[in-house]
C-alpha cells in the first residue's frame, strides 16, 4: 500500500505540474487564472477536511490505549521516568534544530503565496498566544466540545487523565471492557486514517496544479531548497544525538550505529518505522541491551520519541509561514515549539502522522491549511529521512537507558572490595 501510495503521489505531483503549467501558459487573464486555481483547490480542501475528520478520535484512541496498558512496579516506573525525561529533552532539541535551520535557510520565502478566500487572515492575533492563555486553554471544560472543535491540546489533556484512570483500574472486570473497547478502536482508526490517506494523491494534485497555475514553474525550484535544508537539519541532529550517546556509551556508540545500520536502512527505504521494529529489537539485544529495557523503552520511544518527526514538524510549519509571507516572531515560534512537542505525542504508527499534527496546529497560528498539502507533495522524500532519524534516535535512547540501568545494578568498586 505504501509503495502504491508513494507512486500515486509522485504521479499526481507530475500531473499537477503539467496541468498547472498548461493552464498558466494558455490563460493570460489574472482573474481567470485565480478562478481556475480555485477549482483545483477544491479537492485539496476536501482532503484536508478528511484529515481533520479523523484527528480527534485518532489522538484519543492511540494515547489512551498506550497509557491504559502501563504496568506498575518500581523498575518500570524508574525506566519510564528516565525514558520520558530523555524523550522530552530529545524532542525539544529536535524541534529547536528544525526551527533554527528553517529560519537560517529560509526555504519558503521565494514562493510569495497568498491565502485563498475563506482562509485565515495572514495577520496573527498575538494577544491570544501568551503563556497564560495557552496554558489555561489546554484544559477543556467539555471533552465533547473539544472534539467538536478539533482542539488537539484539550483532547490530549483529557486523554492523559482518562488513560491513567483506566491504568489504575484495569484489574476491575468492569473496566476491562472499556480498555478492550479503546484497544479495539485503535486499529479501526488506523485503518480509517489509511483510507483517508488514499485521497492524498488528489490533494497533492490539487495543491500543485493550483500553485503552478498561478505562479508557473518557478515555484518548483523551492522544493529543492526545502529538501536540502531539511536533510541538513537532520544531519545536524544526527551529530548531536551521536555526541550525546558518546558521552554515555563511549566508543560503543560506533558499534551501536553499525549494529542498527540495517534496520535504519529498512526504515529509510520503506519510510516505515514499524517495518524496522523486529530487526531493530534483535540488533539491540545482540548489542547487549537488556530485554526488559528493549521491551519497555523501544515501544515507548516509538510512541513518544520521534526526533526526525519533530524536526519535520517545526520545518514544515515555518516553511508554510514563509511561503505565505506570515511574520512569526521568535516568541510565537517558541510557543509553537512547545505545542508541537505536546501535540505529536500519541501520533506514532499513524500514516503521515507528522502531516496530521502540522495540519492540526496550523490554524492556531494563522497558517493556511492549504500549505500542508503543498508540503505533502514531497512528503515521501521527507518521510524517508525523518523515519530513519526516528529509528536512530530510539536506538541511542534505548542503549543509553540500558547503560544507566546496568551501572545502577552493578556494585560500586568499594562494595566489590569489601565483599571480596
């Protein structure tokens, strides 16, 4: 399915270029060009609506299901806290690298796009983006209202509380039915999301055809700059992750990278972290990571430690702002960084989950939703790099946490001498 979708998106992108250029070359009247471009954007708008349709139940089901399955125990709690602490730091670093590199390379500034009729005004309402309002707004007064408005932050907060409550009561036979229902909802929502993503080629065609109709082929050269800038940001993140890993593992980090080279390439070639998971588990255990740590930290990392996706989300959001000429001050970018970090949790295993997150937070910052489909046109190329980065990041995280556990359990030199 993934290969067919990739091919379909590539074909749709090429068709969008051909059809858009034909319209741009044969229609001289500016008003008529805008009208034709508006017709192309209809399919893009429908696709974006379908993405937003699955957002609320998808976030709720995936996050609650993961939290309700947590086991108790001191070891699990300790490993969990260390894992989450690592994941949060890695997410912040990844997002920061994405924001800094997007601002330095400025890949979208040459597009000069304008939001269509009915789109959010390009002027941002900074009054509603202060820290106090963002924090208080995150807590819902009604979960039904939050889901109706697709407010992802409020949905996340409710899902966390609901999942923890289920985890505390999961031994109650009456509660087991609720847990089973939520667990059963997850594959349904994933399948539904997969169905929605089958409309991606139409959304891509509409976005590309609409832009090329208005701007001609000059718009396409920006994609090369976007790809180069994004992969440069990933390389910088790899250097940072390897340097941090070296601080804990020493020269063993080189052995680790050689060990996970195969699953990393599987992830890159298929753009699927799940495809690399079985082989990655084997390689980490062969490297010497305790099975308990692999069994807990690696799945948790797949859900919450998406370093490459963090870079992508920050990059995509800033690219859209640049493409539409929206000025986003540093203070707003920092707020967006924190919201992206929260919003991305629970979106693992979702097809094009990073795109879904960007689409969800775009309206919060006045970013036109049509820009998401514009980025989606080359999302497969971006997805390959970010998926490989996710695998590398989770490998280093799992190995470091296992090293912490090993050092904790090992007796100190003094105790060893006394026992001898």
